[in-house]
C-alpha cells in the first residue's frame, strides 16, 4: 500500500471514529499510534511517549491553566457581572446602547477568559433577559450575543491559539498579539452595524426610558469603578508583557494572582467560588493537554508519510491551483467542518495536513493562525449545526425560537466574512503588532 493511501486511510478512519461519538483525543491518538505500530513495528509505539515528553517540555503551556483560572475566578465571583451593570447605566441613553454595551462586555469577557463558551454563558444569562425586557428586537440581540461571544477564541488570551501554537510550533505571544487588532476590528464592525441598524429602525434598540436613567452621579461613578476592575486586571497582566518587562508565563501568573486578590478584597472569594474555579480550570486544562498530545502523535506519523508533499503536488502540479485558491479552499473546508465539529476538533483533525501545507505555499503561519480562528468563528455560527447556535438555543428563553436564532446570525456572519476578507487582503492588520513588539 502506498503512503498516500495510508494517509487517506488514517484520515478516513479518524473521521469515522469521531462520527461514532468517540472523544476527539481518543480517536486521533488511537489512529496515530496504531498507524505508527503498523508502519514501523513496536518502535512506533514510542510516538505517544515522544509526544508526551514534547508536551511536558513546552514551557508556554503553563499559561493555559493560569488564564483559564483567571477567567473562572472573575466569572464565578461575579466580578464580570459588574461590567454589564456599568454598561447598562452608561450606554442606556443611546439607541441600541445596551446592545453596544453587550458587545463591549463580550470583548472584555474574551480578554479575561479566552473561551467563547464563557462569553456566551454570561451574555445569555445576564444580558439577554435584560435586553428583551427593555424592548430590544430578539433577533438582533441573540445575534449580538452569539457574534460577541465568538471573539473569545480570537482576542487574547485565546486558549484556541495556544493549541494552534503548539501544533504549528509558533510563539504563543506573537499569535495572541496578532489577534488583537482583528478582534477589535471585528467588534467595532459589530458595533457599527448595530448603530446603523438602530438609526434606520429605532424600534429595534430603544433608548432607556427617562425613569430608568434617573441615577445619581455618585451611583454612576460607583458602578464605573466596579466595572473597570476587570479592565485594570487585564492591563496589570498585559502591559508588562507588551513592554517586555515580563515573559508570557509570568504575565499569566500575574493575571491569575491579581484576579484572585481582587475577588478576596471584594469579599467574593468563598470556598464554593474557589472550588468551582479550580475544578473547572483542571477539567479544561486536562482536556486541551490530551488533545494537544494526540495531535502531536498523529502529526508525527502524517509528516513521516510525506502526506503534505503529496497533497501539495496534487493541488499545485496536477490541478494547477495557485496558492491563494488553495488557501480559500482550506478556509471553506473549515466552515463545512464547523457545522458538526468544535474549534479544537477541527484544528486537531486538519492541522497535521494544513499547517505544513500553508508553510510550503509560502504563507505566514502567524497570519494563518488568525485566519483559521476567524473562519472558526464563522463556522460556529453557520447552520445547520453551528456550535453557537445550539448553545444559544439551550440558554435562551422559550420566546426565542431556533428559527429566530438562525435568522439572527445572517448579518453578523456577513460582517465576519468581510473581516476575514480584509485580514486576507491586508495581512498587516494581524502582523503589525507582533512585528512591532517582537521587533524591538
């Protein structure tokens, strides 16, 4: 059997196992090690041990539990809730102001947690009921929350970009910095859409009634101080890193400690909050470590087969496609897979194939990491089985139907496609900041 056929058999077997409901790391790791044993005998079983040692020696991986712990402390202690109260008071007088405040909330939650699920949970449980009660259009606000929560995998500290960094062998710090401007640009585009839509149709996002805005200046300032605390925590963590005073791992530790101290000072660090935060951090961290371990083993076998060279020859020599056409086809495949897989599964399945191919085609792997992440965001919101669609259905009140959720994401997906196109045409949107910081 040729190496090309072995690679196809590996890929198809892995997909079949995933469709039967097997865990992602189990399916990928099992296929990788089994293929190695058949190809190279008992020595092939060392693939798994080699991947484990490589994982344990990867120092930046320490950032993963730190940032996840920071996010869960801020969420469980309700410090993140203060953000929404601040936006509610300060943005309420503007048409669509609460929707705009919700997008800003999603950006800040993303900067605290790095997972889209956290933003979705806070947005759906805190913001959505309040928006509906204030007369906001249910389709617009469900779209706002889904689109805003998707920023969690792009705005640093993105956990997904940590996974990509390990598989693509790229610096985590550069990837995080590369996600800053595209993430903020996308958030600004969401806000611009809401502003324009509410100007054309004011009934979609009415301003708060005068009675609800009758709050003393002292109370407003108190809410402002409480809401700015998470921003201060994020700045305490990121400013030393961007200025080169601390390493990435040191900054992640500063963020975790600062969030913990803030919760203690505010009297919200109860035994239950601490236990829930630690348990959730351990569960998420272990899940990602198993996935990375499986991906490394699978990728080593795939590289050894020369599958990437074979596929490159197929696209460029036999089919005559230019590099940009191949890149676009790769992004379309992510959107297709996103209808039934989550972001980590998509990355782990195709990374051994796509990442080396991107390098062979001459594209920047840092830039491609941002493209992958934006495409994943789009896939999250693409019917029929987009990940965010069903998360919203599970969390939204009964008055918001699945049809409403499907229709709500259409304009936001269009905005995200526009953002993806801009980053593809102008790579410096993603690359300027990491080049500036690491080029000092």
